[in-house]
C-alpha cells in the first residue's frame, strides 16, 4: 500500500532506539525525509546512518532533549516546517512503592513526557494547518489506560498527554491535520533489555526466563511475551499516512491483549 507520504518531512523526537527508531525506519521506507533526535550522540548517529543505508532516505540526526526549551529549539531549527511529528521517549524508572517517588522525579518525567511533547506540538500545528497537511503521533504507554503503581511515573503524565491530544485534535482536523496516540505495552527495547538482564542476574535466571516470568506470571500478557518494535512501527507509519484524514484524537493499544483482560 502506498501511504502517500514520500517527500514529506518528519521529526521523530526520541528516535535513536527502540520504538522511536523502528518508527523512523518505517517512515524512511516510505520515502520520508527524517530529522531524528535523542540526547546520546553516538547511538543517534549510528541509528541515522543505519536508517539511511537501509532505505536511501535522507536522515539528519539532531542531538537534543525535547524535554528542554533548548532541545526543542534545536529540533525546530533543523526542521522548521515538519509535515509529520512523532514523539516518544525512554520510559521513566519503575517504582514498586509510590512513596519512593520524590518531587523532582515528577518534574523530570513531566518535562519529557508531557510538557516537551505539548510544546513541540504547539510549535508545529499551526504551520501544518496552514499548509493543509499534518500528522502527529505520540508513542505513549498503555499505562495511561491501565494504571499500575509500578508505572506511576509513566502513566499519569501520558494520561494528561492523551487528554490534551483528544481536546486539541478537533481544532485541526478540518485542516487535514490529525493527532493520534499509540499506547504500547511491554516491548523489547534497549532500555527493557538492560533492566531485565540485571534482574535475571539477581534472580539467577536467563534473560529469556526472566522476561517470560514477568510477561506471564506478573503481567499475564495473553500473548505470553513482549512485543517487538517492528510490530508497532507500521501502525505509526499508517497514522502518518494520507489514509488517516478521518481519524483523529484516538489512542490505539498494542499490548498483546493484556488491556482486554480483567485486572
């Protein structure tokens, strides 16, 4: 299927690894010109080179933290008129007990997962509307829909982000600008792998054993596993396509069926 976005320009904020990198690759495969950002320069440049080599797309790495004013300015200076805006970030730390969360933890996660995305959208939406095309996709978390104490630093800020998108999306759809969210559950990403390698060592299990125990015994994911980034990326690309002119303000859960079971 031709998604009709060849030649469009896209910012992928948080695009150096995991779901962001996979989504960037999917857009590049459609002929989109990419501007991808992350805080870590080495991995970002490696990812940009890999995407360009695999797809032939033009990929510009921008070392920036979209949770800061300076980072957002750097991104928009590199690509002042994006047609597509995809925003994601590394998940904040897990907290088994909400009493462990300090005030600064809230401010830090709000800057990255709520304020940063909102300000990036504000900077792009009016221009998209004036040009008659725009696609915004926030890769958030299913924790925004199914609250868990151990994901409190992740779920509530993204719930607010979803609320913002739902409210504002109505204003822009008459101008062929759509705004949607993807709500992934547990996916294999570098951050997740790092955590589970550590937990496996602590528990005397292999990485695969640790993942399966968490997926089946704790989370009760019906699929019995975590998702792969390449299983989410096509949904992101489709939401950025010419075919989604009549879909906006939506939040799509991709979590192996867990949100559908009685918790």
